[in-house]
């Protein structure tokens, strides 16, 4: 049977880990035929470590795309390059799995999405956390009405501790010009995607209270508390940092029919709990003849299918879907949602916690981002 | 041995529960000698239910204070009356245990505190939650440096579900004129006191995002998300509502040396957990030569002394302290802190989440509160 021929653009930490998948035969219907990095040392490291028969190396992503060797690429370059490289692939009819985040700002990501739509080329994002059985189950239960009318989401996701050594390991790290943000754009894109994917809805407004270089010698945010409001009046809180240890990872989503609680903090013995109200709490509120009671509630640990294929799952699905064997699991065009949420938190943070209504004013965002880039410590190299 | 002679002003739910303590002999060095309510039906209910030998009933608190029958009073009237009645007692050299909150607005509470200080009369507040072994332990551990430099507090205290029936049970309930607020002033004064008492510090600024009549047919707030900043840069989130079931009660306080976690939500099997870092995380951050690790951390369930005497403990302590047998546990003058925090959240809520710096502008608060009182559904009866 035919296999999808993959290329990998960018051979840093993440790109290398995908080379490993292919070298270990973990991508059933895919084969790695080409790789690219502007840094010869990165290519040398891959050659030393892995034996990928027949794979060709490039120092320019366009040469790789023009080589005729690939049906699809994995984009594993710094965030700012994602949309442009994806569009270069779409223009050549080459499929794309783009690393998260989809890009740094929505304007750029929307152009990419429009190009993807026009081209009709398969396009996915590395939202590997969407393959996690717990998050899938939460999304499914909410869609099925398990919590009733959505009232509140709280995600404390503070287990992203990073040392100064981490930040000093690359001059592009944690800079406006190199990454376009801090903990929101580097560590949290999965949770920021999941919070809208699980609930099935974007906030209507966002406030972000951001600490810039609060715990580290960096220029971008390493501490965020965000407050969301939703169209139906529900509210949300999202708390993250790279400056706390041991952090927490606790997500609760509640509604009139009950609550879903997922605690994955260090030492937590909880996986996914469902608190189910016997009666809708809104209805109970209106009809109860007592003062202090609440609806009867039972709680149970939720069983899931246990499957959690992560990055491997996303790449296998993409190859299989390109071959018509199964549907595409992640539509790359959905990546813009997380970028919009991040941008809104950042924009609010730059402006003293201002309430940012969605959809975001993307011209304003880009203008303010560029003002930060202009004074960034990091100066990006020219890329062809 | 001499016993402290107590009077109770206000014989509603709370006042009646203290009558019960005395009737059951639970206040070792105290005796109930006088009670007061403006409502004859309330007095009749007490007379029917309890036999308090020799106790005299009044329909006017000043008559009770002037009777010569009491050494101390418990003030159990609506919140607005607390400071005035306390000052009436101080002026007569009569000790006061005031129900929480200390009052509705700081200006009023400060006048009370000044009067208390001038008079030198014993003054306490019913901060019964301060007797809880878990909260005492948290305060003690933090004071002893268990978490190192304070970084973050998050309290999700959403288990205050109330029905419409509750709100309709008294026309004064949940009105600006009757209570001066909603979930913040009625349900949450304990947590709002504890959050500053346990940490040992007031926030430097407060934002409150309040839903007014969001889940009920009331004019005051029944849903609040608040964001705090502290002088050293630490931040906090406080989430509460009377519209959610089953709510949560989860408090975490973290710092560079570790984290304290207290989960008392329905179904939670956790009491108090301590996550202890082997090394200060700030120091680790600066000196580590790895990118992704955090300090080694061990977590244990914390043992406490198990004592939790609540209201009974506060009243017994007050009687004993008046007799010189032990120190006063709660200094009534500390009640202003919680009131200031509540006022700041409310003021911010009225003003679209404006950042309110502490100390609060108390004239502004009173002016805006009075504007709300002027259009309140509830019209307060004249009180002599």
C-alpha cells in the first residue's frame, strides 16, 4: 500500500522527536523522505543519531517543498514562521501538520487559514492533547448535556516551572521578536485550545493580568491570571505561570446539571470526576421550598477509553486520512481560536487588564505586538 | 466562681442558636441573663423553645444595655446595626461579641473600632472559622515560613447554593438597604477574613467581577470572581457564588518553599496537604543547570490538633478572657479588614472591574453604596 511521504521542517527539540517516530516505524502509513533546517549542526545531529534510509536534507524549506519528495510536511520552526511556511506548502498542494501555536497573531493565522481553504490541501495542527482520553471524554460529556447549562470554568495550570537556564538556552526564547510571547504562547497553547474545544465555545470577552519577567530575567509574560465571560453569562478563570513549583493542574467545569473535575496535579489521585445533579440546579433554585439545600448530587470517577496517542496519534491520523482511511481528527483552521484567546490575554495584559471583546481587533493587536518587537532584546535573523 | 453575664441582641437564626448553647450549659463561665428583639414573635419563639432561668427580655437594645443585667452582649442583628449597637455597649463599658461582618462599610466599622479602642472594653467578632484546626494550622505554617515567599492564593468557594425560597424568606435579604450586599457580605465574610488572616497580609489592590441577580431574582451580587495583587507581587483569585451546585471549596496557597492545599469540596478526600520543596524554587530557578525540572518536592497530609470549637469556642474564650483566664482569641478591631476587602470587590464590581487600591477610598464607597440603597427594593424600618 502507498505511504504518505513526510518532510520535517525544523530539526530542533520537537522536530527531532518526530524523526524518532519515523525511525522507529511508529507512523504506519507514513515515511520520512526529507528534512530541513537552516542550521547545519541540527542536520548533523540528526544524521548522527538516526538512520532514515533515503531521506534527503535541505537547508531551505522551499527547496524541500519543490523537491517532489513529499506529500506532507510537519512544520517545527519558531512560531512566527508557521503561517508563511504552511502557505508555501498549500501553494504546492502539499499537506501540512503545523506545530502549535498556529501562529503568533490572528491576522497571520487567518491568512494561512484562507490559503488552506482556497487550496483544499489537508491541514492539521499538532493539538496532540486533543487525543487525551480524559479531555476527549470531557468534551463529549459536555456536548451530550452532562453539565446542563454551562456556568463556570476554572483551570489552574501552574505546573510549567522553568529555570533561568531554560530561558537562556536560546536567545529567541521568551522574547517578543523570537516567540511573540511567553507562557501563553510557548507552554499553554494546548490548554488554551482545550478550554474552548472541551466547552465547545469561545469566550465573549477576556481580561488578562500578566506579569512580565516576573519570575525570570525575560521580557515576556511568565505569570497570567485571566478572566473570561461567555455569551450566556458563564465566567472563567485561567491561571498559569512558569514561576511556581510544584504547580497545579486542575480543571473544573460546572453547569446546572453538574460538574466535571479533572485534577492532574502532582500527588492528586483524581483523574476525571463527574458530579451529577439529580435535578437541574436552576429548576431546583426556582421550585425548592427549603432555604439551604441544593439538588441531590452523586459523584463518580468517569471511565474513559484510556487511549492517549498524543503526537503519534495526530501524525498517524493525518497519514491515514490523506489515504482516505479515516476522517481528519484536527482541522488546522481551528488553530486560530487559541491564538485569538492568547492574543486577547496578552493585549489585555499590555493595557492594564482592559476588557477585550472577541473577536479581537487584530490590527490593534498586531500594532501593539510590533511595538513590543521593535524593542525586543532578540533580533531575528533574516530568513529567505 | 463569677460568671460573665451575657445578653443577646437579635433573636433570629443566629441569635437563637446561641440561646441554645447557654440553655445546654455549653458556655462554662457565662450565663445568659437578657435578650432583646424588636419583634415580639421572635421573643415568643425563644420563650416557647428554651427555659433560661431568670433571663429578662427587652424590645430595645438600649434598655437591655441600661438594665445592669449584662457584662457582655452578642450582637445578632442585621449587618447595618452592628457598629452602632457595639458603640452603644462600649459607651456603657459592656463587652461585645459582634456577629460577622463587623459592619457594611469601613467608615462605619472604623468608627466602631475607634470607640472600642477609646473605651478599652473587650471586643470580639464571631470569626468562628478561625477556630478551625485546618485554618489555624495553615496560618501557623505560613507564619513559620513553610511556603517561603508567598506567590499565589486561589480560593474557589462556590458551595453556597441558595434557592429563591431562601432569598424570599426575608424582604431585607439580598438587598442594598437590608444587607448592603449579597454573597460577599452574607455568605463569605469568614473566607474573606480567613484569606487575609491565614496569609497574614491584605492585598494591595482588588478587582471584583460581580454578577448582580445573576442566578436569582435579587438586586445584589450572587456571583463574584475577584483578582488580588499583593505588595510583594503575589496574586490571588477568589471565586464565589450562591448559584452553583455542587460548588467547590478549595484553597491553595503557594510560595517558593511549597504549597498548602485544603480541599473541602463535596467528595474531596483531602483535608490539608503540604507540598514541600527541598530547595527554594527561586534559588533553584537561578542556579539549576537543567531546562525542565523543578525542585524535588514531597507532599504529606498535615496533622492538626483536630480542635474546631467554632461559635462555642469564641463565646467561651470571650468569657474566660474577660475573667482573665486566657487571652482574647479574636480582636474585634480586625473585622475591618474583611469589610474593606468586601467593599473593594463590590466597588470594583459596580465600576466594571476597576482596580481598587487599598486602603479603599471609604467616602467614595459610602457614596456609591448609598446610591444603591436609595433605589433598593427594601425599605428599612426605623430603629430607635
